[in-house]
């Protein structure tokens, strides 16, 4: 320890002393660095002091590995971003998942109504009306997402998409912003009063369940609800066999008879 103190003192003396044969001129910054280094040299033997120059537990190999991992992660992130950018410029195809789409416990409680029932009014939106138009069964449904990118929803093997079409009409002469997603409505399709399926959650711009958009004055738009049913259930669907149960956030329900 005494040797270390002596070395520190020598370094400090070098700041003010000159040799016999050669003079070393130091700038103020260089003097500061030498003094700081000398102080660090002394203090590193104090167990309560953590040096920025010395580390008894430093593992150079581990540090190198961590640095390499961070670099690799950054590269991977850039590659993923680039891939997503390329995908957004093309048509995107997604497959529906076949879980929780059917139930034998069908709840038929609630008020009944015909297909002229106004879903928007039921949700408390009076500027527009939303009324059922028709249905179709398909293996896929093409549309666009909220960024305008073409997207296709595909049913998995053994299933079909049951697509319900609605007309959303602006009843005023001014553009109206409509947010039905915020109304937290739930839709259940009922087939032959024995099987039911809950609406699918999609990113389609015309999805009634998640609809957020502006309808121009005195104009209407076509919106949809998508349901997923098995091939066998799809074959059972006939005219007058479909009903749509609409439930609001307060558990009030209306069952619409579709034809």
C-alpha cells in the first residue's frame, strides 16, 4: 500500500517538476487527467470505492458477447421492419382461427325484431342508420385495412365464412364521424335456433364491429360482420334460419330475424 501511495505522489509531483534533460509541457486538461488517474490509482484499493478505470470482476469475454448480441438484435429489428414495409405494399392474406366459433348453448333471450331494425339507433348513434341487407357464404373475403392495404380473410380448412352485409346511411346533409367500436356491441349469429357463433375481430375497414370512420352527408356505405362456421353448419344455413343477436354494454339484447 505504501508503494502505491508513493507512486501516486510521484505522479502528482510530475505535474510541477521538470527533468534535467527534457521539459514536458502539459496543458491544463492533461494535468487534470494525470491527477485524476493518480487519484483513481490510490482509491481503487478502497473497497467502498467503485472505479471507472478498474474492475476486479470485469469479464472481457462476456462483455464482448453482450456487445455482439446487441448488435445482432439491432440488425434483426431492421430486417423485420424492412419485411413489414414490403408486406404493407402487397396484398395481405390472413386465416381465421377455428376456436370458439360454435356453441350448442344458444341464448335466445332478448327483444325480437325484423331485418329493418336499426343497429345504430340501438347503440345510441342517431346521425346514421345501420340495417341488414343480405348474407353470403364464402371461403374468403377481400377488403382493405385502415391503411388502405388490400387484405383477404380466409377460412381455414373445414370452415366457411358467413358474411353479413349492412347498409350504413348518413341521415344528415353533413359528414358524420361514426365510432361503433367504442359502443362495445357484441354480435352473435344464431343458426336454426341451435348453434351460434360470435363475430370475428378483424382489421377490415368495413367491419361493423370495429367501425371507425366518416360517412359523407346523405350517402351510405356497405359494412360487414364476419362469422366463422364449420362446413357442416354452413350446409344447414337456409332462408329464415338465421338470426342476429345484438347485445350492448349494459347487457340489453335484441334478436333480429334475417332472411
